[in-house]
């Protein structure tokens, strides 16, 4: 018997409702006219706005705030739905007892509310906590999240989720939050010279998300737009160069593995590159981001999600056409 299958049979899932967002990850909020125009033209109504970092002070042996946000363009900012974000280094969680964790939660909640109120968005509805917690720190981190939630009434508390935390759910645990935002980048070991692209790799992504469909939290999605250059000296990781120009085709460099070896001391983009150092440019190229977005679309269960691109910056946005950014957002429909 001949079975007829119309196009609708290929996917009986109803169209997903998606919201578009950008991360803004600078300490001074002063977007350029181009950045605002591009965000508006893409229909961006949500900004994930980093309020401050929480870092470990080795001298005082205490967690403290750093890089607190300074807003220079309130008018445009307040046209958007603001999701404040607090970044916490994993180091802050080591050695904290229950009382110290509770105190840290109180300080984070108070400072977040203070900065939000000062800048006109004190009635925000969601607070996101960004921390690459580990199996060692998960209990303290989860206690911190529960305490922040208790101090924020009806506000939603969300957390960023790294890919390794999805893959290794047993040891990483599931954070006690309302939603997660899956960061679909930084999926390789950037400190290993043989790594091809530590920012985003479609094949590597597949190895992390086989269990994603069973992840118990509703998830939003973060996709990368950024690039950087990784530096190695005698085979050892020696740092990152951000916003570096393309490595010129000249007698100063030769191909080496996945990057280029400096044949002589060279000044490149204001950075001194020493003879013998290896530079590995890494990008979030359009085709790879699209492949990851399409793959992710079939694995996330929830029918409503926010797609957030990292991040709102002219140098980054200029590498993509308007239509490419449209396609990236649409890849998760």
C-alpha cells in the first residue's frame, strides 16, 4: 500500500514562540548609534545586561563586587526589557560555609536592586546568575541561588548553563532556578594547541547535547558572534587577543597546525607578537552558528524561548549582514 506523506508529516511540532535578545557585556552602557540601529532593526526587545562581577579578593579572602555597571544611555535602555545579569567566579564559592553563602546572597541581591533602581529599571522581572560552577562547588552555588530566590519575591531567577553541565548532569546537578540559558559556545579547550576552534564547533556540540532533550529545566539559548585569537608560546597557552585584525599574508608568519607561527617579532594590532609564538584565530562563523542553532532547535523541548546573541558590539556585528543575523535568530523557530 502506498503511504502518502505531506510536508506537515515531517515535523508535527507547532511553531515555537521565540523572543530575540542581545547580551551587553561592557561595564559602561553607551551603545553606538550603529549598535542601537541594528538591534532595533532586528526587533530586539530584551537585553541581558551585566550589572557587576563577583570576584575573589585574595588579600581580604572575601568575595566582592567588581566592574559595576555605569549607564550612559538611559533613554534607549529603558525602551527594552532588561534582564540584569550577575557574573560570579567559581573561586568565590570555595571554602564558603553556609552562613557566608547566605551573606553573599544578600549582598548580591541588594547590590543588584540598588544598581537597577539607580538606572531606572528597578521593577525588573528576572535576574540571571552566571557562574561556571563545578561538582565541588555545586552545593554552595545551589544554596546561593535558593537564597537569592527567597530574597527576590516573585521575580524569576535564571542561571546560565554550560554545555559540560548538560553532558555531566549527574555530577553537575540541576540548579534550583526557574529557567536556564544554555550557552552554546566555549565548547572546546582553548588552552590546548591542537584545538581547532574552542568557541564553537558543530561536531563538538553534538557530543555535549545528546541528553539535552531530558534536561529538566526549560531552556533559553545563547549563541556566539564573537571572535578572538589564542596565543601559544613554546606550546603553552599564553593568553587571548581580542579584536585583533586578520593575520596578514606576509613573510612574518607561516601556517602551523590550526594557526600561524610568527617568524619574527611583529607588532600586530598594537600587540607585540614574539618570534616562535603561535596564533590561532577563532571565529563564530555564520555557517557553524546556523548549524548549532538548527541542531539545538530539535533538542530543546519548551515551546517558548529567548534566543540571545553574544554580544551587542559594533566590531562583532560588522562581521555579519542583517540577513545573516535574521537567519541565526530564525534557526531556533
